[in-house]
């Protein structure tokens, strides 16, 4: 029964994540959803900048702290190891939902390319960025990344092995294609408002810092194999691989 409840919990966490992910596409791009980065009044006009920075900081702190190995060692003394990843995914989704709900639009226009030939290109780039993010997760084991594999193996009474180091498709040209996809999506805006610019600057800065923390963990996991990969493949800007032996 415990294993079944873990499995059910993992599915619920995943579904919450996936709905949140789809909403994020609409939120950042001002598509389809009722509350977006540039629309939907929320909670007055005072301290708008401070509120939005606090919301971005909440997500960044949660996302980074809970991903660190030291925190995980402490956290799994409280939360069963089988659902640690699902819980991380759930908390990340909740942090995003809070951001979506309380975000306060800042409507000043930085640029407006809606009436130019750039508009269709920017829209294509926007959805291409999200496509890279989603497909990139499947290339490296989507279900492990979002906790489903862990709870499924627990249900089957099988041990979870450490993910193997692989470099499929995008990963042959850039070490962090998911992060690159986010950056493309966040900046490919036909209309860039002050609020969208704040969001893009803050998230890009966070991504560049988070990459450094993640790479430390990856080196500790994969050792020399990952160090050779670092020498061969660019971190965030896609480039042809350097000629080094892997």
C-alpha cells in the first residue's frame, strides 16, 4: 500500500507539473491563459517591482536549494527517498503557480515588433525554445527528471540505478540545451514590456548561476567523464564540438 501511495503521489505531482508547464508557455508569451506576464490585474499598483522580484527570488531559492546534494541528504531523512524528486517537482510547480497568481504586470513598452516582419520569426523562436526544453528532457530521461521513474520502480520493488551519462542530439552541441531553450523563449517577445524585461533578465541571470551549481554536481557524479565533456562541448552557446577525446 505504501508503494502504491508513493506511485499515486508521483503521478499527481507530475500532472501538477505538466499543467504548470503548459500554463507557463501561455503566461510568458501572453497566449491563451487568463493571467499572463502582461495582463491581469493583481493586488494593486504599489511596490510592483519589489513584489515581482520577491516572486522571482522565491522560485530561484526553492529551485536551487532543493536541488543541492547537501539539502537532499537532510531532506530524505524527513521525506522518503522514493518521492524526493516528485516532492521537488511539486514544490517547484507551487512556486511557479504563486508567481503566476501574484505577478503584477509592468506595462511600459521596451520594444514592439508586432507590426514588423520580425513578429512571425519571434513567435516561431518562442515556441521553438519551449520545444527544445520539452524534447531535451526526453533525451536525457524525462520520467526520471520529474520523479515518475522513481515511484514506478518503487512500486515494482526495483532499485533505482544512477542515471548514465549520455550526450544525445542537442547535448552534442551545448551542455545545457534545456536552459538555452528557456532563454530563447523568454527573450523571443514581439512586445517586450518592462515586466517581461524584468522577468527575462532575472531568469537569465538565475540560469547562468544555476548552471555553475549544476555543473559542480555533475562533476561529482560523473568525474573525469564530465570534465572531458566540458572541454569538448560549449556550456550554453551551441557550437561545433571541439576535437578532444571523450
